């Protein structure tokens, strides 16, 4: 019942334009079903194998988002059903997603992950790498992917100003790209914010938050 109460609190407080991704990594199917029964349809997982195992056990109308780092050789497993891939950070990966999407006669929506944190360990593209990709001839040829937004993770810190600065930077990049509109590139989604920082993210312009522990409780 706690999961349902947590979700109800989110549903009643989130602005209408913000999508809640319930991050269910490491959690059992019973927890996901409790969320489903409370009305949740969008679920985020960070491991390909775990997402595939859960996908076959959950109802068909669940929308599956891959939120973690994705290895090229694993794209094929999620290509038939994934709704959105959040962490795309190379042209090579985009090309593989395009190739696998083509096999299933679909267009897979992707977010490009931009590096915004101070920490060394986080994945993502620099602004320069991002522009290089989207302006490249190779990118323009990809017909079975669509870049529909940007994703970023702020530094893990107690200092709100730091988080605000990093999310603000990503929002300004997102705004800057609004006029760049092609058949495979149109930014609508700004994925930023997790349990610890989603309020700042929303204030900074986030349209999609990825929340795990505040819904399902702490992970082991
Ligand atoms: C685990 C994870 C989240 C959710 O983290 P919580 O702090 O539990 O809300 C969000 N985004 C990514 C990329 C994650 O790996």
C-alpha cells in the first residue's frame, strides 16, 4: 500500500506537463504490479536483461524506458518493445538502435544524454560532441530513430545551487535546439530529476522525472 500512497502523492502534486517514470530496477514484480494497479504505466529499468524479464511478466500496455547506460551489443534485446531510451551517448549507439529498429519496422525514440555533472563517473556527451553528432551526415541518414529530447544527471550533492546550475545549463541547451527541427530530431522531452532532486529539476524546466526510491523505497 505504501507504493500506491507514494504514487498518489506524486499524481496529485506533479505539474500536468511532467511525466513520471517509475524506476523499478532491483524491485520484484509484485512491487511493479502494485504501481501498475495504482495507475502507473511508465516504468524505467537500467539493465537490459532485467527489463526483458519483467516485460514478459507485466501487462502489455506498460511503457518501458531504458534509463541506464546501454551497450551496443544489447540493443537487439529491447528493440522490439522499448518505448524510450534515455541514455544515448554516441553516434555508434544511435546507428545500432537504428539498425535494430529497422528489423522490427519501427522508429525508436531516444534521448541524448548530456554530461552536466562535476563528477568524473557519469556518462554523457559534451555540448560539442552533441552538436557534432546531430550535424553529421551519418546522423541525417538514420530513419528508424528519433531524438525526441535530452537527458542529464546532476552532481550528487546537498548543495542546491550546484544542482540548479547544472539543470539550468541543460534547459538552456534544450531551448537552444528548439529551432533545429528535422525528420529524426525534434526535442520535446527534457529528462532530468530523480528522488533527491526532482523538485529542483521541475523548477528548472524538466518534463520527465525518473523516480525510484521515493516510490518503491530504498534499494538493497
Ligand atoms: C536509479 C536511477 C534513477 C532513480 O534513482 P532514485 O534516486 O532511486 O530516484 C534515475 N535515473 C537513473 C539513470 C537511474 O539509474
